[in-house]
């Protein structure tokens, strides 16, 4: 911002759809205040925080409805100023991640797509507490996930009757940004808000490159990679 020189900028990369429902319902302003408290604990000299929201924000027509709603909320709530003892302590900005952080002009569109069929092949087990075992549909669902109707001789395929939504490029974009920011060094710490272990390789590489990286998890859990993260000096705490 004009007339404002940041001493330390903290970056907060948010895997938005991975957030708990309670956090999303509380709104971006509440998330920003929560994140600010954590940043202040670990990097109290940070006087600017940039929050980036990662998700499938664009379909074939432009911004999705979810992307539009978030853009409107961002416009209404940010930039946010946090005051301490009557003085500006920190400025918080927020945006939706629609390009690599180092090449903001190159928009990555078509990140929200609709596909035909059922996304994954399912394996069904017997349901011991089923209220009506004779009419249970569990095996039928599993058969549909294999691409066809469960009735012998029926030619209807799963692709002709089912669709599902998926996000493309989102995790890769977040990981690329995390590594790019880690290369800037400890003066620009990175806070990753996600419970997704798919991000672990990028986090480890970022730590190896000298970045100050902190994982904020939305759910209380024990990561399978906790010991490895500690070895790379990656701090983890709850959101």
C-alpha cells in the first residue's frame, strides 16, 4: 500500500475446501483474526499478512458462484487493520489464488470442472446395523462405481447418469507458491492452513530451502509425517 513499508510480511496459504465447516461459516474476517493471533505468537515482528485462498474458483464461464461470493466478502472485509495500543500493528490483505504468486498476470482458469461418471471405484462391506438388509443398496452403489448398472443385461453406464465436480491445479498451485515463498527466506514466513498430507513433500522442500514454514491444521489429528516434519524444523499447531 502507498506510504506503507513492511518490516516483515507473513504469507498464509489456505487450502479453502479443506477448512472445517465451522471455520468457513464464521467468515474470512474471523479466519484472518485467528491467523493473526498465531502469526503474532511465532513472528511478532510481522506487520503485514497476506492471505491467499486456494480452490477451484473458475469454471468455463468465469468465476464460480463460490468464487464470486468470496470475492465480494474480500472486498467488504479487507484490507483489515489490527491496532495495538492505539497504533496500527498489522495490515491484513486477502485474495483468491488464481495465478502463481510470482506471475499474477497469468491467470489459471478452468480450475472447477464437471466430469461424467463416479469419481472412484468403491469397495462395499456388509453393513451389520442395516435396518432393511433385504433392500440394502450398498452393493448397488459399489456396482455403479465400477461403471455399470447392477442389473444383468442393462446397458446403462455410470457415465450416462452420474456427474461429479472436481478441482484442477489447486494443490499444485499452492505447493508451487509455497516453494517460491520459501526461497525468499525467513523474512517472509509461510503459514500453510491445511490438513492435507499431499502438501507434505512441498513443505519439506520449502524447509530444506530455508523457509520458515508453519502448518496450521483445522482438525486435531496425528500426522503420519510428524517426525519427518520436525526433522525439517516445520512447526505444526491447530488453527
